């Protein structure tokens, strides 16, 4: 078997396990499903499941690595003359405006959120994920600005930017849990983003402007 074929089979196995786990979690709840049941549904061994997903929480939040990287990617890709916060606000507006599933604007997202709300380990993992996003963004801001290790500003700015993103996700999640229409929620969250931007100070909005002296 060639290296390329092996990698493809690994990706397919990982995706199959993830899909089976998500289906079981949505049907019965996170706390009610065992790793053994997931392994059986995916036709793999329990050890194979753990090889791909070290913790049960990783099976439900299997895209956490992408989520951690996303905000930093937006900042690194900011336009000339655009600040870090400006880039994140622009990207969030774009996602909300097109009613993107990536920010939870989709039918059925209420089921996903309900599983999280009913499972303390998942809520705890989400809290940890938020910390990972903030820490990763702080590192990115230090790299982008050349800030010293003892400069507190990158950490403070990262906290403000992550607050913006968290407010959007919380607002969408609550609205979808309440059974709201994604298109309607999209319009409301766009207004919310305007309100959030007005609350941010000039120091946040003008930090790490690309091309600034």
C-alpha cells in the first residue's frame, strides 16, 4: 500500500468514526454513549477510536484545532491598512451575512447545542477551547507586532478580540436553541456586531494595523 493510499484510508477511518459518534450523540446524548458503542458502529476497535480521538470530547468537538487556528488566520490575512480587530470583525460579518454554518447559522444547530448544554464535560472542553484560542491569538499578535515577551498588550487585545467572537457565537447559539430562523438571526447578529464595534476602544480597533510604521 502506498503512503498516499494509507493516508487516505486513515482520513476515511477518522471521518467514519467521527460521523458515527456525532450521530449517536445527537440521537442519545453525549453522556449516554460509550466509546465501545462508537467503535462498534464504526466497525473499528476501541483502541482505534482512541488512536484518532484521545478523549471522548474530541469526538464531538473534532474540529477544535481548526477553530483554534481560525482567528489567528484571519489576523495574519488582514488587508493593508487593516487592524487585527478590524480583520476579525470583517470576517465575522462576512460569515454572518451569508448565514454560514461555520458560525452556527443552520437548521439543526439547536440539536448540536443541546448536546453540549446537557453534558458538563463538553461545556468544560469549550471553556478550555476558548482559552486555547486566546493564547494562540496572543502568540500571533506578538509575532505580527514584534512585541516583547513582557508586553501585556498582545494578551489584552487578544482577550478583547476573543470576546467579540464569543459574543457572536453565544448569541447565535442561544437564538438557534430557541428555534429561531437562521436568516432572521443573521440580520440581528449583524446589528449586534455594529454595537460591539462601537464598544471597542480606539486602542483595540487600531492595534496591529498592517503596514503602519
